[in-house]
């Protein structure tokens, strides 16, 4: 896995606020399971301890707000990881079904699925922290720097098309964005780096988790955006 954040101890704490900075009371925190592991208090803060080491996916949810997710690396040492979730309100004029979906009624399932992929240890992972730290203009620049076996052919604009060169016949990895496979010739660099939460890269069918359920013979690039779900 690519380094995504300095490793801290197993304590994770932070805040959940709305998009104007007001604390959200009673927000649910998820960590790879369908039931919440913590709730925010009257000041919008939370604290929890995790038994997981390595990459851990956390999500915050409150009815009436779009959920938010984050990924951190948890180490066995001391110290704590500080997170700050910002949830944006939604208004669907009384449509309870849409409201529930936008508020993340399945967020626990999504967190568990991502955590399962991370736990396989078969791919490379980049998070928004790494994207910001590297100040990349195109997502393909992440792959050039950190994933052997993939090449990038660039156009005059600087955007690139990723090719898997580890196979007898080079081919393009399948791109999956927020659970939807791009089968219409979409390009990785069609996405703006600023909207990306995580990029997972699997170089072949033998390393891509079966739960993706897609044709991954040429590998797969799995992207979760900050506004998806």
C-alpha cells in the first residue's frame, strides 16, 4: 500500500459539523460495520478506539445531511488521529426515500466494502491527503509515481491514458467510479483530483478483489469521490 497518512495510535477522535461550522449532535460514526461505533456529543465531538491496524475507513452520518468518509492509517503506537467531518444538508421536500439515500442509509455497508478491499493488501491506495500533498494536476500522475507495471501516455493537454504493460497484450484497466464501471471509454483524467476521496489500483484479475464483480483482467482503478454515494 502507498503511504497515506502518518501512523497514529488506535485512538481516533474529531468533530462533525455542518458546512457553516455548527456542531452536529448525535451524528453516527461507522468503521467497517453496519452499526455505528460512536456518536457525537453536544459539542459535535467524538472519540473511539479501534482494534484495526493499517488503513481504516470511517464515515459520519446524520439524517438530513450527506454522509462523509475518510481513510486513515492506524499504527500500534501511541498518539491519536484527529478527523474533522463536514456534512452538507439536503432537502428533498419530504421525499423520505431520497432523503434516506442521501443521508447514507447504506453507509455502513459501503464502509465495510471499502475496508474489505483495503484489507486484501493486494492493491495500492491513495487518499485525498496524498493527492493534496503531491499537488497533482491529473490523477494519472499518482500512478506514474507509485504503481509499477502501469504506463501513462499523455496528450498535448497533459492528460494521460493508463495502460497495463505487465500483460502479453497491453490493455487499459477498468475504471470504477463510486461503484459504477466506466465501459464507454471514459478516461481516468476526466476526473478532477479535487473531488476524489480515494484511488485504489489493482494491477490484474488475480489481485482485484472478487467482490468488485467486474471484468478486471487488465486490472482495475477504483475511485471513490467525496460527493458520491
